[in-house]
C-alpha cells in the first residue's frame, strides 16, 4: 500500500476518538499503519482488526508516567519501522515523539479540538521536541509554528429540528459523564434530577453512565462504565442526550444525528484538571451543534431545545501533514507492521 508507514498514538477517550476520525482525511494518506494506545474496552472496540501496541495508561499531566514509557515507545518505533508518527495527545504522545525523532521519523502533533484558544500543556511540551510539526484545529491561534489543519468538527452541521416534545414527555434519555476515574461531577446529576422530571414521561428510561462521579444518596441507577457499543445504541435511540463536554461523548452524539446538551466540568469545583471542557462546549454551541449550560443555569427549556435539535454529517476537507501538500510520500517497505509488543 502506497503512503508513509504511520504510527498513530493517542490516549484513550476523546484523543483516540479524534485521531480515528481524522485518519481518513490525512494527506499524504497513510500506508501501512500501527497504533499505540492504552488497553481499554473503548480502544479494543475502536481498533478491532488494527495492528496495536498496548501501552500503560498515562493519566492527564502524569509526565513521570509518560517518561517511564519511553523505553517501550522506542521498542514500538524500532520494530514498526515507521516513517511518520501522528498523535492527538495527550501525555502519551511525548515519548513517541522523542523515540520517533531519534530514528528520523516525521512527527506530527495535532492539538485536540478541545483547545480553541491555544495549545495544551502537551502541545507546549511537544513544541520543545526538535523537529515535531505542530497543527491546530483552530485558525484563530495558528501562527508560524502552529499550522491550521482543519477540525474534527468540520464533518458536522446543524440540521432542521424536530418537534420539541414527544407526546407524554421524553421516554429515553442518556446521561454520559465519561469513564475517567478520579473526578466527580455530582453537580450535573443534581441539576438533571431537578429539571428532568418536568419533561419526562412517567415511565422514562434513563441511562446514567456516571464514570468516577459519587452518586451516594442520589435516586438513580448509576452505571460507572457502559460498553461503547451499548452506549452508542442507547444514544441512537434516545430522545435526549446529556453529557459532560468531552470530545468523544459529543462526537458520538453528533454521529447519531442528535444535538447534545453539554455541561462542561470546571476545575474550580475539582471536576477536572483545567477548563478545556468549557472551550469544547462553547465551540460546539457556536457551530449550532450543541446546547451549552452549567449545572446551576440548567433549565427544562434548555433540555427540550437539545432534544429537538438535529445534526447532519457534512463533507470535511483534507488535513495536510506537510508544508507542501504536493510532496510525494515515500513507499512503505515490504515488511508488515503486525507484531506482538505488549510487554
């Protein structure tokens, strides 16, 4: 297969979801490919049939953990013989960039769609690795170092809304707060318990996927983690989808043609390490692809507006990972990339 031999690297969650969606738009088109990510239910399902090296989980901003995986990253890069390393972050990207540059591979960091006003800490650190090419999904902060690449959200647009309220009230609701441990988002659940009863049918079915949120004392049937295929099916059948403003949750909802109601986690309440979810929610609301609210401001009218909203898929342009889009890519070597490097 023609095209550069490419190693795709991403932390699980939204970073992996973004990279999978951006992959078909990359120019030059990837030839033989290999992936490096953590071993989770999500990554196993999304990368079924792909060649993958399973890496240790690196929590957000755990630079010690990222550094500890450098030796394994060097083995993956060496064994795969890739020409190009592409990553959307987060901390897992850094050891692979170091390993890739040591072997002369092109390295490309595509900053997350969560970062609408400037690079993340991972992006700032990646910019210090000599030779790493930097790409942003927002033209507003592109400069001579950060090249505008296009956005993962470019493939979606607002569609005509449906009737605001099904007869008798909403019957199927999905609430998804992600699966990352260590961060509770109880405020969102309390707000939903306050507002949902006014617009739901008496026999409403609510899927509460709560991740690391403390649900003690709340009258809900909470499930910390739901298999990705089960969550996807529930979202496709839902009258309303409410989520924290994670990129992965938003993309899954928009894939189903639904407009999510996004309540971003806030660092001031200990709900995340920073306020990047505020940026995601604002960007999607500005594109007409989501309804945005804080838990304190949430109203039944906002929930109904999200329930009525619809999203359509659109054609997104290519993403050029080179300063010269006409540059011919190198052909792959005859050797494949299938190997067992789980150790």
